[in-house]
C-alpha cells in the first residue's frame, strides 16, 4: 500500500509540475485523486474529509486573487512601485531595500502569489526603463520572488499554506497573527540582509528618478482607486469579524471580492469577465485533488513514520523541536511541493503524542518551513514555477542550477533566523 500511495503521489506531482499536453494543475491533481480512489488508497469518506479541510482556504485564496487582479488593472501596484522609486531618491541600494519592503507588504496583505506574479512584471519593467544591467535586473526579480514567500507568514491569508494549517488546527486570525508577526519581522530583516549581501556588487549605486512617470500617472481609474481603499478597509474588518464570530473567512472575502468586481464593471480599465477568467479556479480543484492524494499517504502509514520523527524532535526541547520541524517541512517542500507538505505534516503532528504547547510549536514551525522551504528549489511551490514562467515570457530566464544555488545560500540562514525568532516568541507567550 505504501509503495502504491507513493507512486500515485509522485506521478501526480510530476504531472502537476511539468504539465504534459498543457494539462491544467487541477486536471492533473483530479486524475491523481481518481487513481487513488480506483486503487483503494482513499475512500469517498476521505474525499469528504479533505473537502472539509480545504474548501475555506481555496475559496479565500480565489477571493484574494480576484481583488488583487482588479487592483493590478487599475494601476494600484504600479502606483506603489513608482512611489518606492521616488522615495529611493536616486540610491540604488535604497531602491532595492524599498522594493523588498513593498514585496513584503504585498505578500502579507495580498498573498505570496500576488506579490510574485503581479508585482514582479511591474518591477521588471521599471528597472529596465531605468537602464539597469542584466545582473542588476536579476537581483531585483530574484529579490521580489524570494521576499514574496519568506514574508508570507504574518496573516492567515498571506499564503494558502497558512490558511490550510490554520483551518486544520482551528487557529483564529488574531491568534495566528499574534504568534507569527514577530517571526515574519525576523524573516523580513534576515531576507533583506541576505539579499543585500548576496547582490551588493551588482546593485546600481545611482539611478535617475526623473526617467520614471509620476506615481499618479499609473492610476487608470481615479474613482475606483479611491474606492479601493474602502474595500481594503472592509476586507480587514472582515478578517477580524470572521475571527470574532467564528465564520469561515471565505464567506466574507468572496462576497467582498465579487462586490468589488461588480463595482468595477463600468471602469474603462477593468474587464470583469477577463478577471473572472484569470482567477485561479484551477487551484480549487488542485487543492482537493492533491490533498486527496496526500490523504492516501496517510492511509498508507507515511504519517506514522513522520509522527515518530516529530516525537523524537519534541524530546529535544522547544527550540530543537521548532528548528527541526521547520527544516523538515522546508526539505519536504523543496522536493515534494509545499502544498502537500503542509498537509501531510499537519496530519502527522495531530497523530503524534505531544503536549499542547509542543503541538503549537510544531504547527507554527511547519508553516514557517512550508512558506520558506520552497525557495530551495524551483519545484517547491506552484507560485515559483508560475513566476519563472512569467519571467521567461519577459526574456528573463533563470536556470534551475542558478536558482537552487542562490536559493540555498539565501534560504538556510533566513529560515534558521525565522525559526529561532519563532521559538523565542513562543517561549515568551507560553
């Protein structure tokens, strides 16, 4: 059973990653789930269990991406990037730092996929317009892609991985953020330091801000732009409201997303049907299908093995357990993608014999590892693969070896610093 479950999982993952015959990720995951059911690795009851786990996370993610796509259409993110360029005052180092901070902000409030896929083309166009050389351009796009994942920790909605884990362990928005804000700050500082050290020699010393348009010129619909701030305010209230009333956050985010999209139907800058077409609907099918396949690994006993490892980590104490769990999640994410990793680890943590405090540490460390670990390899997350595809269309090709060499150097110290900050903050709050 273990061999069959592993075979189905890795074949499904392979199809998701290489997309033969241009299959969507949802189709590949659904095919894998069907195989798991046909061969008796999972049952219909398991499918219903998985749907109960992931429906809120995936629909929340879709809602966030709809809002992000509308904001992108009206020039919101371009306006923000141009403001960063003005605040950089001609210093290449300051500009780089400000772009990293902007990426962290977008990742926190609009999810890591929004930061990687929407902000990257904007930054790329801007630095090319400023006349930066190929290595400097590479530094900016790599920095943007790196920060999108490493700082997607602070809120439940910052990463699909966060939503799945928070839902599975019933972590509220406030409860989750109370623990993760400090580790995310550590991740931001560590990422900024590592990126600056790594790209110090290739970053431009000076640039001419006058070459860029004024930020207000990026706004394609001033009325909708002003209305957008109210929508974002309502969205923030919805997060806290869902937490307070224990309502699935997707039941608030999706209506806000569709109301916002509806309000944009008369905008000359927004085509609602285009937005709906570009929304990541395949993620819904992918999440259910892939997690059904992962549930097959649980049924085959893989989680029992992981649970044993987790119990051994727990015996080393809180710091050792936090660091160990985080690196386990990071390594698994780098070789089998972070989406299935966070789920199989969550199942293993629940199955392990842990006291409540140790379980809490393991839960958060699993999220940290699954958020940061994908930066070790290009296959660590779907967002990274899509990001590389977007760059290739813009004539920026990043080889796998180049990516992995850079990812290893940047990720290991950043992950360690973040996990140590998490361990310290957990001890403060215990």
